[in-house]
C-alpha cells in the first residue's frame, strides 16, 4: 500500500499545528525496468544514497532553530548518524522479510537525550530536532521524485522515531530530575 505524506511545520504541537496535505501534483511516471515493471527506489535506498545531503540539511536546521547557541558539528551530530544507520537497517530488514527490530534505536535516543541535556538544549528542542529529521527524510523522498512510500516503510519510520523520541525525553527528564535533586535520581516507578 502506498501513502502520500503531509508536512507539519513550526509552533507547539496541538491539533491546530497539522497543516493539510499539499495539493496533489502530477508526478512523472516511475521509470520502468527492462522487464516493464516500475522501478521505484525503497525508502532505505533513498536514505542511504542521500544520507550526506539529509544529514547536512538537518544539521543546518538544528543549528539555526534549535541549538542553545553555537555548537561544533560533532556536538550537534551526536548520535544522529548512528540513528539514521539503524533506521536504514530496520527498513532493510523489513524488505528482506525479517523483523525490523526498531528497538535498536532506543539506546541511541537515550544517549542523545543525555547529551542534549548536558550541552544546554531544552526539552522541546530535543523533540523538534527529531521532527526536523523526519521532515528532511520526506523532503529527500519528494526531491528524488518519489512522493510515495509503502505503508510498511512509513510504519517503521514512525516506530523508530517514536522510540528514539520517547527514550530521549525519558533520559533528558531523568537528568533534569537528578540535577534538581542534587544528584539523586528516583526510579521511574517511584
């Protein structure tokens, strides 16, 4: 099944922040393979081929809109290149008929939340930078002439981002609590 995405831009998230899908455009037909079937790159193919462009675009946006001040590229990058590799790997496993193993992005989100806390990000910026990356992925797909994704690809992308964001937020909050209580972190259950 194929779906067409819509963009979400700016501001605090509420139902009011969802922009309607852009008007449908006439896309050029997919190129044909020699056997006559449509040649459509997978999301993993597009992300892998455009990884440097994707990362550079995300890096620029985070520095301009979300960073607490001027930061070095390694400080900004943190675990995002590893996160992208794990997302691509999850997409590849699904293509091969295996379980995508989206849980592998969790520790990266956890570490990212801690690093962002240490260098002075606020929590909304941590969440929004993941949103920027998500948008950059969809823009890459659109620019490559493929505005369509398989539903399975969209689900895997969603699962990876949700898990990474949840773990980043959880650890960021744990670090904040530790700071506020003078180094004594409480367990999540109590």
